[in-house]
C-alpha cells in the first residue's frame, strides 16, 4: 500500500464512521413513541400550560382542553364551521 492510500483511509474512515453512527442513532422508530399519548375520555377539562420567553420577559398561557371527545371536536373546529 502506498502512503496516499493509508492516509486516505486514516483521514476518511473515522469521518465515515461518525456519519454512519449519527444516522443510526437518530433513525426514527417504526412504531412511533412508546409512551401513551393523550388523555382518557371522561368528564371535565385538562389544563395545559405553556409559554415562551424572550429577552424582555416571558409569556405564559393556560388552555383548558375538554376530555369529552365530542366537545373537544366542536371546540377545535374553525369559527365559520361551528
């Protein structure tokens, strides 16, 4: 083997391994997230808190989301379709 071939292998092989490892590590799962999502249907509301921050202060919002699937659907429709 020549010195150029050895240098090429030593220079590009670790980079190739890093790229392959990064893609393998971040590959999305086939079945989606394993944790249960959403809430169980029922009476009442769930309270969802969220917010964002800026350089001059933050904003906090509180939203009530109905646990009743029918009421939730009606609330999520656009205003003109209700």
